[in-house]
C-alpha cells in the first residue's frame, strides 16, 4: 500500500462515518452515534499519520504524488478528474485537521449528549471534516472547488444547528452568503487560470504559469486577487469577516472545529498551495498581505471590548488568521503553516475550555456575568491558561515560536514589509491584552453565584433556558440546546480531549526552533522548492531578536491587563468613560456590518425592488408578455376573417396567391 | 405555328374554368369547371411538349386525364 492509498482512506473514513450515522439516525442507541463519528475521524487521523510516515521515507524530491481514481469529464481541454495531490503540504494539513477534529469529536460526545439532535450533529460534523479533507487533498481546481463549497454548506448546517433559534438561522445564512461570495471569487479565478493554461491540474498549472502568463501580468494578478477573495471569505478577513463572530451561534465544539481545523484555515492553505501563482503576481500578494495585516489589528481592537466570551475568542481567531494570511502572502510559508498548526491546538483548547465554562454558567456566555471560577474549575482554568498563554505568545508556548516566526520573516524581507511586522507586534500586544482581559474577568475576581454553587457541588441549571444573545425564552426540545450542561472536571471525554490539546499547545512549538531544528520547514521544503522567496530566510540571530520582542510585547500586555482588571478594578470603566467615541466605535465593530449593509445590501435591495416594480411589471409583463399576447390576438383576429367557410373564397385566395407566385417567378427569371 | 396561340387558348380555357369555380353555386357545374381548368393546363403541357419535341409533357397530360377521370 502506497502513500496515496492511505490518503484516499483519509477521505473514505469520514465519508463512511457520515453515511453510517445518517442512515441509522434514529437507530443508534445512546451516545453510539458520537462514538462512531469519533472513531471515523480517529481512523482518518491514523491513515493520515501512516501517509505522513510513508512520505517521509521517500527521497525529498519524490514526495509529490498525484493519484486519480476516475474522470469526471474530459472534454474540450478540461480534464476534471477525481484526483488528489499528496505532497508534504497536504499531508501536513490532513494530519493537523484530522487530529484536532478527532479530539473535537471526542469532546462533543459528552458536550452534546443531552441534545435531541445528537445524531444529526455527528453526521454534519463528519461531513464537515470530509469536506475540509477533500479541500486539502484536492489535486485539481475542480475537486478544490467542490470541497470548498462543501465546507461552506457544512458550516451553514452546523452554525444554524439549533434551527429554532432565529439568531442561529440568521447567522447560518450570513455565513453561507458571504462564503458564496468567496466561492464565486474562487471559481472566477480558476477560470482565468484555465483560460491561459488550459488545465485545472495543480502541478501542470504551476509548471505552465510562468511560461504562459507573464510576471505580474494583468490576468494573473486578477486571477490571484479572485483566489484571494475566496481565501478572505473563507478565512474571515476584512471586509468579508462579519460572518465569523455571528457563527458563534453554533454549538461550542462547532466553533472549535470551524476555528481550529476545518474552515478558516482553508484560506491560508489556499494561498500557500497557490504560492507559485502568487509569487508570479506580487501585486496580488501585497494586497492579501495588507488585508491580513489590517485584519489582525481590526480584530484585536474589537476583541478588547466584546463581552461575549465566545466572540472574544472568535475575534482572536480572525486576528491570528490575519498573521497567517500575511505570512503566506509574503513567502513565510512554513512559518504560516507552523502557526496554523499551533493555532489549531490552542484555539481548539480555548474553545473547549470556554465550552466547559459556559457549561458551568448554564449556557450564559457574557463575561459581565462571570468571575471567580479559578478555584472551582481547576482543570478548565489550567487549560484556558495554557491556551491563553499560547495565544498571547509567551515562551515556551507554541504560539510564541510560530507567530514570531512569521514576524521575523516580515522584518527580514524588508521593502516596506517591516510596517506589517510592526503591525504584527502591535497585534501581539493587543492579543495579550484581550486574552488576559477575558481570563482575568472569568477566573479572577469575586466568585459569582454559579461559582459558589459549584463549590458546594451543584452545577448551575437554568430553570428557563434563554438565548444568550437576545434573552428570549426557549425550550430544550429539538432545534434548541439540550437541557444538560457539562464541565470538563466531571466528564472524562472532555477532559481527555482538552488534556491532549493542552500538552500540544504547550510543546507543539518545539518542532521548529530557530537555531535548533526547523522540523516543519525541512519537511515542507519539497513543496516550496520552486519558491524564490523561501530562500531569503532570516538568520537565526534575527529570528531570536524577533522572538524576544514578541515575548516582551506579550509580557507587557499581561502586566497591563493584570493591573487593569485585577489589581485596580474599575480602570477599564474609567478608560471607557474617558474615550467614549473610541469605545462606541470598537463596540460597534468598526461599523463593518453597517457599512456592508449600507454599501451592498441596501443598494441591492433598492435595485431589486426597482427591478420588481419597473423591469418585471413594465418591461417583462407589459412589453414582452403583453406584447406577445397582443400580437397573437391582433394576428388571429385578422386571420379569423378569412375563415368564412365558403369554398369559393378559399379557391379565390389560392388562385390569387398562386398567381402572385407565378408572377414573381416570371419577373425574376 | 407559334406556341403563343396555344398558350393563349390554354389560358383562356383555364380562366373560364376558374371563373366558373368561383362564381357558380351548383356543385356539378363547379366540377365541370374544374375539369375545364385541368384541360387548359393539359393543353399547355401538350403544347410545350411539342415545342421541345419530347414526350414528358404528353405523359404528364395523360396522367392528369387519368386523375380527372378518377374523381369525375
């Protein structure tokens, strides 16, 4: 069995899981559907590891394998095949994706056990992972687009999983619509590439592009920008990010899945996968780099004022993905992938810990209501701390090594990119601030009622479950969250999943340390062998300078956060009162929703209404439909008069017409 | 003898027949007039056949007669 066989098995496992759970939806007793789902993804992870090992045994120059199962269509130059590309990059991704997803499935088995949609949940979850794995393994644009669209569909299904919650269904729609914008970008970009290269096969496209499309030619830049639109929509980058905070309406493990493994990383992967194109189109790469830099700052500032626990983490994801997009756009590919992996670990961990905390609060997500959970939730607290420290980038956590790897590359690249590097360090400072604002507010301070109850062994229970966003009353029937709440301290599967991730978040960065060993870079070097940007790696010394600055920024941020939220409580309120305009601006999330509403939604609605009243009523119904009916009516009335029933009239008409024909031929001859 | 005279006679017979078909109400007379039209056409066919010295037109005329005999 070769590496490609196992790569196909990686795709097969979640597919089988989805089908098995979906077909037996009401027959699987108890939590068995959850265990089937977890086993399917764990099997996929096993196959991914085998693929990884078997590809490592090959010589570095023979690590790019393409495998085709069958042809979809071979016509007029299009060669749409069921084809996967197994190279270090895709193998690295499938290992991370399936591994983190397996842990999230394990966590969900407990977390969702009281939900009436348990089976549906796991069928969707398996499908989500399948879509992402297909996207990652795709060997040509057609399979990539299918996986891309599947991911969008699966995210829609899971965000609006509690389908009787109006906020959830709206959030699902929003995510889907914005993702379709990205899909359109991706498809159009593919078309531009296909138009010039005549193929959709990745390897052929990469080989042909430098010859058929000139360096920085208009068509290539447009194609890369369109691919960038797809990446920005999927990865929630400014201005296509507004769906991500709303996606917090889904169950907490789904948020973990979307943020850590299966969705928002797709944009980063796309840019890294398309690096031969982006390197030929530096203009487009600069645009995406600046977009990433903007996003990381915008998201970090918003995260400073958001009070919803899950939304703070959501904005931190946006910010961290901004780092990755920036890194992937300037050529720090292995650093971006390294940060992607580290982020997957600590972000999944943060969401799981947040889920446990929300369980202790009986579904309440507002930071204003939380406090003092440090002692009663020791395991959750430690996990949250590990995740938070990794996110902040404190040594020796994984986030420190990975994030500053990107920033060191930016500073080293020069040519104006140092500005983005400075922006990145500013973002790192803000990251420390909002992360520890969240931690200090939830775990320090006076214990709230739920925390005191828990001290006596009572897990808080809401008499009337309410929507955490609107406060509307709900029931616990299907379509709403189940009645049960779970904390990691009491549930083994949650504990195991969080424990593994905490260890990974702690030590996961050690596989790539400047000056010691660059494990990821070495492994991925086959994929990036054709890149001319990779060769300009920063030296070990300058990398360490970058790491020191990053660690310093994080430390200062944590100190400030401690003073503001623990040592002198009330400082935050005073700052807010002194800068009301800035606070309103940030609390309204830079008015992106309003701007999109004003610039796109409203004009589109107006145009739609106008089309309905003017185009539809007057032109279509009045002119086209009415005109056709009128013409037939007038014509038939005229013809009806000839239908007299007298043979002689018919004979006369025949004679006249025939005479006319004869006359015509006489004249024309 | 020039072909023109034959054609004039043929056209006259045809027109008389056509006028009869259009003007008369008696079905029997209409049929007779139709016969006149066919004969006018036959005359033209035979005249042309003679002009070209071929037999196609004559055969055509015979077939027309057969058809006319058939429905009369």
